[in-house]
C-alpha cells in the first residue's frame, strides 16, 4: 500500500496456525477475496489516519494520539475446517450499514472506486 497514490504504512501481523496444511481451493478466486478484504481494511485505516492527523492539531500539547495502522491475519484449524480472520484497527463499520455489508455489490466507495466485491 506504500506504492499507491495515497501511501500508507501498515503493520501486518500474521498469526498462522502451523496445523493448517494445504487446502484445496481455486487459488485465483481465493486470492481475490483476500486482496479485496485487505484493500478494504487499508482504505478504512487510511481514512482513520487522515481523521487522526486532522484532529491532532486540536489536541492539548503533550497528549500523544498517534495512530499506527495494523492488519492481522489469523488462521486456525477447528473441527477439520480452516478458519481465517482478518482484523484491522480502522474506524469500524458504521451501525447504519452493518445490515448491508453482505449484500452482493454493496459499496460505500464513490463513483468507480468500489465494486462491492470485498
């Protein structure tokens, strides 16, 4: 995410279960899902970073409100199934759209930025 037009440094933490071995899947499709999830997380963390930077000037001198974007990917093996969790420390999902996020092609992005496939 440092190479794009709005670069951001993200601390990426991998918590991968060593018990998870090869999983039969369609590599390209699975990769697209993970990339979309991560891109959405990066976008959210970028927006939070800009919010923190803009309010930082309004905070009392001596208070540190630095924000360090973090993305964590966790895998685990439970009852013969592989579970994958992707967590970020962005602003979170607003309550008013939580019921829509699993609708196909739903996006909060403007214009042609989003496809709703994340």
